[in-house]
C-alpha cells in the first residue's frame, strides 16, 4: 500500500507496483472521526427519506478492476473480492488450496491440478486455459512480474491441469500463486468476469454477492465502493465516513481514534553485517553468533505494535521450519563468556564490559537512516540490550536516506538496520547476490544449503542450522501489516495474501440513530 524510498533493503520488484498509485509515499496521519453533521454510509438516507442500513464501504481506483493492467494497490486489493485464486495464504502463513486442488513442485516443474466444478460468475467453467492465460498475464504485468520472474512458461494440459516451467527449482513456489484467475479471453479487459466472492453491482458503486462463487463466505450482501485518487483522500474519506476500512502504511505510527488491526507478513527487520570489517564481532561467524545470542528478540518485538521474533532466515510459521529453528527468541548469555574469550575478550568487572588485550571495550557501531523513527528506535533497543550483556554499541544516524544508502553500498558500516519485504516463497537471493548483499559474508556451504532447501523444503531445517552457525546477517523481527477501520466497523480478518481474507466476522454497527 505504501512506498518508502526505492531502496535495496526493500522488496526489489515492487517499485513500479507500489509507485503508481497513489497510496504511496505518505506517513499515515492522524485520523478524525465523523462529526454528527457529516453524512456517512452508516447514517445516510435514500430518496424516500428512509434510513439505509449500515454499510461496509471500501476504496477503489475508479474504473479499474483488472490487476494485470493496473499497477495500483487498490486494484490488487479489490481483486481479492472479485477474483478467486489458485491458493491463498492464511493469517497463520499456511497455504490453503482454492481453485487448485493440489500444487506440486518437482525440480523445474510445478504441476497444478484444478478443483472440479468451479465457475465464473456467468456460469462458465474455470479451466486450465484460463489459469495458464492468467499466470502469463501476471508475469507480463508490472505489478506481478517480479514475483513470477522464476516462471518461464505456463501451459494448460487438458481442461484441469496446468504445468509451469521454472528457471530454477522452487519448492515453495505455491506461495506465489495467490493470483487472481480471469477468463483467458479477458486478461486484457478492464472489467473481467468475476470468479470470486463478489461480482459487480449497480452502476459500479457496489459489489454484490456472487451466487456462483466457488468458495462462498459469510459477509455483507453489498459492499459499497468509494473512488479515491491518492492516500490523503483515502484517509479523509475514512474520516468522513465514506470508507470503512483500508490497508495502512506498515511502519508509521499514528494517533488515531479508529481501530488498527495487524496481520503477519514476510517483512523482515534485520541487521546487515560487514563481514570485511576488522571488528571480530562482525568479521567472524563466532562474533556474529555472539551478538545474536545476546539479544532478546521477544523483548524487542514486544516494543512494536505488530512484530514477532525472527528466529531464523525463514518465517517461523512456515510448516517446513515450524518448531525446527535454532536461533532463540530469548537472549542466551550463559555461554557468552566462553564465546567472547575465543574472540580475545575478557570480562572487566569494574566497567561491566568485555575488553580486549589492549583494554579496549568490545564494541560495535550501528548505522541507521535518521528519517526512519522505527529503525532509530530499534537501534536504541539493540544498544541497550548489548550494553546489558557487556558490549558497547554506538548508533550513527545518516542525515537522509540517500546518504544512508550510499554508506551501505560503500560498506561504511559495521552493522546497519535494514528492512526487506520478502516474497512469500521466502526468496533470500537479495542477501546472497542482490540488493542486500553489501558486506555480507556468504560461504559456498551456505549457498549449497540454500539451493538444497529451494529444491526440497524438507531440507529447510538443515539450511537453518548452517545459517545460524554462520549468521551472515542477523534476523531481528518479522514486521506486521496494519489495517485501519472506523469505529463502526470491526471483524475483517486480513492476511499477507488478501486484506479481505475473511469477512465472516464483519460487523458494521449503527444506522442514523447511532450517528455521532
């Protein structure tokens, strides 16, 4: 939904996708509630003067419904209501089959077996030809091309099987297939025939239930649409009561009189480490492991509104690593004296610090972009935790993002705080050869373990073992996504796959009698 600076520490393929609308580039401002004089969907009247029922209203980009033609995030979000997907990712990061009955990855081939009996809103069967055409349209689109860069081709085999050819093996490729499925003949249409829970209502101002939805769900019979052109208008329309719910800037804090809810994402807050530094705490795997062991990720994540400890390279909710990661969420300082001694440091009781043979304290410096309040705050928390463990840390704030980025690229750091929005198949290549590689010490052993994991997810625990031993970067937190709703609206369940993952618990209270 939002756009930060185009940084190599962010999702590398999303720049064009996130830049075009609109709902980008702004810190989330404070939101006001509707006053008693303002008309809202929950208290408006029709021409006969009768009170309308409470409404659930969402934002759209006017006239835009095909996510393969448009590059704004609103179109992508509304597509979650209009078009069914092959699979979706649950709030607990589980892959749930939808139009796909199964998705099987083997080497360079992904085989999708379709569920029988699914149709579009007009009753036309959803076929393998529709799925193949949709995936190829997605690959050609601005918004989805990055995530599908590893897909070389998609071919229908009969009416119910689709075979994908990959450039490189990817055992978690199914996590990328939460993509809208359109009719093969309508992938270039601005208004494709829906296949999801809702279809178009009257005069393009509403969505209404799709009676032929393959996966019907409890929720409102009608969803009202409000066209917006930029983020400020989105916020204003919620304040005016014309919008009930939206996806907000992930990392900004706000003083809102509305409800904020959070959902798990694959956005990683991490410490980049300069392995070429002359500081043994950074230049050696033992030093990096010692820095990691001195941190309580549980305490760190508890200081943020929506975050969970990053106890490995892969999100801990993924089945392939669940309960099998070796990095502790809590600080583990029992073995720290031996680890520091191996690095040439001894404990100095007088100063409560580790010191080297020259009497200099064990220390690290943390580079952070001064314009990111969250990252500056995280750096201060790290500084405090390491101080308690006997390691000094200094925080250097770059004046602006450009200066920060240049310092990272020039390796003018020992540690830096970065943020990476990973694709949902947990593609870690930005750390090995891409946008977050600066200064990282990556061994062939680690790359080999990663390659094995990509080919077979059952090898993920072995990869995590190697990662924890070498610690080329230090994972800290998985950041959450944020949704905002007005005080009348509650119960929307969101996931990294779909902010409208479930409307079954939706409640929109009040008619005109509840107007403020």
